[in-house]
C-alpha cells in the first residue's frame, strides 16, 4: 500500500491546542460499519452507543515528566527526551543538538553513554525523571495543568506520550461502563510520519506491555470488546495471536488485517501518513476512513491529541 494513501489536508486551526473542559464535553463522531450510518454526539453520550454488552479496555500507562531541558558543558542549550527505561538508571532517549553531542558528555542529570540509531542515545539518569510533560510539537500553547495530558485512570509510569483516546473519560462516565485495564508504554515512533514509500517497507518499533492474567481472561471471554485507542488494539490483537501476557508489542496493523478480539474502536483523529491512521483504515476501510476524515473536517471537529474522538462500531 502506497504511503500517500494516508495523506489528507487539515486546516491548521483544527489542531486542538487545549483539551476540552470538562473532559467528556468533547465531540464524538460515531460510524456504524455495518450500515454506514454516521451520528454526531458528545463523548458523555458514549454509553448510549454501547448496547451489546461491550467491555471497554483502556491503557493505564502514565506519561512520565520525560523532557529534560538542560545545557551542554560549554553552556549551549540542550534537551534530553526520555523514551524508555532499559535497565536500572539506563534509558533510551532522544538528545539534541545531535551534531554537538559525544559519549561521556553530561547534560544535567543525564550522562550520554552511547549513540543508538535515528538520533537516539543510551543515557544514564541520576534519580527518577523530573522534567516537563512532553507535549507533541503541534501543541504550541502552554498547558496550565499537566494532569490534563494524563488519563484519569493513569497509574503505571512509563509513556513518552499519552494514550489520547482515553483523555475524554471522567470517573463518572467510567462508572457507567464495564471497564478492564492493560498497560502499554507509548513511545514516539507510532506518532512519527512514515518515510518509506509503502507501508510494507516501514519498520515499527516495539513497545513494552503487560496484561494481568485475570484481566486477559475477562477480555478473552467478553461478548464484545471496545478498545480505547490504537495502543490497546495492538496489545489485544497480539494476545489473540498467542503473544505472552508481558512483552513487547511490535504488531503492525495495516489494511487487510484480520481482527480477532477487537469489535469496536474508540480513537482520536490522527496525523496523516502515520501507523495510527493505517490501523484505523484497517478497521474501518481505507476509503471509508478517508470519507470520515473529510466529514470531520467539514464539520469542524478538533484533531490530534487534545481533539475530538471517533467511535467505530
């Protein structure tokens, strides 16, 4: 599949700069795959769309304060973005300015140990991460409350980005639903635009996940499963194919994929030419997804991390 099939034009003013307040006041575009019907609702009305015994599965990973703004030994500005903990005190990270960095250099609480690929470094960190919340670069306005880039059920620290489909939930809304939790620590590669000319040439990086055995038994036996976000989909579909309950998820879901456990998908509107959009196209159909995005733009839905949501049933 040509990567250009994942392109679309988005007016910049539709990129949400602030989260909806309250969380569940965001809009919800509902698409019924069986009938083709589209409904425009508010997120707080989600329970009214779930009438077939759906079990909602959410990703409870918590975003760490991973952006460390510091200075180089010579005095110039530098930044370390922690991506994933490798071992006690050792992290995989992005560091810049890359051309001026050398192994052994200290950048504040981080020591550069060795260069990896694609601008990554292995770094040794003093203590626990104690930087800023790493908001995506398309969010240019400051966030007054960092907790708004966390889901209300976030509990297990480890993500470099939020599982954004879950940002719309409130405790009151969750109390009206059947809910189960799992954990996948979100990296940044899933959000990066594809650079290969075709999907088949793209290499996806794995991300750490864990699912409790009793949680998986409940998910496995549920009459229907609603996955909150693409990260949840990748874990559940990996387990449905015999993956262990703890490991690294490197499943690349593209059009033509056979879904074995996920029956419905709750997701935000994603950047063009990303693996996230490819997964949505795999679930809803290529042309169907393109038409839904055209409709969302025409109806002035808000896009990306702090934007509105879409329910595919």
